[in-house]
C-alpha cells in the first residue's frame, strides 16, 4: 500500500483515515482497542480524533476518544507507528471554545495528556473563529510547532475565503501554515467542497482529509427507507438522503459493487480515494466487519467507467 504525503508536510499517511469520534461512544473501550489493533495490523495507521469527542453524550465532558486512543497506544507500545490527528476549537461547554491563545494552549495540553504522548502529528483548528485575529491563532500554533508539541497544522470547517486568508497570514508572518484541510465531503455531499474549496486546496498544495466519508452511514446501503433509520444512533441524521438522488447513488454503488465483488461502502470510499484532491477520506467503524470494509477500500481500484458512473449518479444539483 502506497502512502500519501499530507500537503507539503513531513507526514506520509495511509490513503484512508480512521475516524475516532465513535471511540468511547458507540464503540466501548474493548471494541475500540479491537478495531484499532486490526487497523494498525492492516496498515491503516492514520487516526483522527478531537478534544470534543464525545461531549454530546450525557455524562461525557469531551476527551473520551483521545483517552482511549492514548491508552491503546501506551498499552500496545505503538506510538511511533501511528499518525495521530486531533482538533481544538469546538465548543466544549463552560465557555471553552474558539482559537484564542489561551484556549489553544489549554487544549493542546489536555490532548497531549489524554493521548499519553509528547507530540501531536496533525493539530487542526476544528472550526473557524471569527472573533479571534488569525494572527493570534496562527502565532500560537506556530509556537506549538517550534516547541515540538505539534508537527503539522491543519484546518477543518473553514470557508474558502477564510482558509485563503489564513494561508496568506502565515506566509506574510513567516509562520507554519495549514498543510491540511478537513471538509465535509462524500459521494452524496459534493457541491460545497467542489465549488471552490477543492480548487484552492489543489492550487495551494494542501492535503485533504474529508469527514463523513460514508455520509453518516447512508453510503453503506444500510438505509434505504424511513423504516431503516432506527438501526443506529446516527439514523436520525440520514433521512435527508432518502430521496431520488440518494436512490440513484445507491443504485450506482450497488452496480459497481456487484461488478467488483465489493460492498457499497468500499466503493464509496474508493471513489474518494481515487479523487486527485483527496489525500485520505475519514471513516469510522464500530464493529469488526466495518473495519474490514475500510481496509478493503484502501486496496480497491475503480476503473474510469466505474468512476464516471458514480460521478453521473451523484452530480451536484441533480
């Protein structure tokens, strides 16, 4: 399996990233360890998490996912074999949000402690913060890089205009720039990324690790009618995909999967992996059979005909 360079950085990663949002939420510690073990064994060595995972769960305060990943890496002695990405800036409650200097400083120390490590490979601004000057945010991130606490910087959920502005500020001040963008993008949700952000990332040589690579599970083919939405905790967020366009996409996935003796999930992720602007789509797993889907997707090659079929079925605006 060929690794991919993340932007212009020193990081080389697998062509798929394991989403850590489920760890400590819909996957308990034992299952999380099992999934992480299998992923690393198969070469899926890139894991994305965030300090806010999973603050939305009653009784959680955030950091649960990081804590599980940290304990797993320490128990297995595998820190040097894993590329760890985490994020700062989301609303943690009690006023803890944004990208001001103090918030970033507090956030990175908490993440390092929970991850049981002395450095974060990819540290990302989880959401843009219009209330804090970009100079303050980027100078603080630059300090963390200089101190060795962070290797590479990234952004998530930024508009093209704000990402371009951040890149310009970094260049003007001689600071480490964002080398990676994490947008919402998959075979169904195409329009926003493809409109402007994709061109900007390619022009600037940024890596792209898109989240919701399986559209919250819709692209697995598991949800085909309103009656299916109760199958998981995420089912309630999938109803908007159950329309004529969604059904066309599932039909194209089914046809391609049958030809390749694969699953719809594998095909949907392979479509993302094949897109020139994408470094690694992010997808999560809560069961052993799901991690096998992710592993298989890294090795699945789509021919031009399959890509054209999937493109046509999911064309934005149709």
